[in-house]
């Protein structure tokens, strides 16, 4: 289950699937612990394949967040992926995210000027 599902699902969803199969509680805990270390990286990979661009409007952003939540990714991981927080992945994701944050900062600056 783990090898087959880890490329698409978060740790919480995999834990639920393993528990539903009646596996030993300690085996499930150990398996999930190893997955949590790579959850952010896996979520970023999924985001890149599925969406590929920063959601600028709230509706699209909510859709992306619900997509990850329904697949068992933690709220912390979802927030980091959506914010484009720096990580080893860098690449286009980081650049697009910086543009989104920069735009937001400019909007705030103008309103205070």
C-alpha cells in the first residue's frame, strides 16, 4: 500500500488505509513516520504535476487546498505548498510564488501610501 500510494497521498490518508486493513498499530506508526519526512516534497511534486501555477484567486486557491486535504496531507504541508515556502525544490514553483507575494505586498504598500 505504501509504495503504491505514497506518490499520490499524504501521511494521514495512508495511515487510515493501513489501519483499515487491520495492520498492527506499531507497524502503521513506523510506516507513517517514515512518510512524514518526505510529505512536503511529495506534495510539491503533486502540486507541480496537477496545477503547475500559483492560484491567484481565492476560488482556485481553495480548490487546490481541498485537493490536498482530501488526499490526507497535513494542514501545515498544505500551507507551505500553497505559500511556496523555500525548500529543496526551488524551480518554477518558487518563482511564481514570489510574484504572488510581491503583488500582495505592493497592494498593501499602495493602500498605506
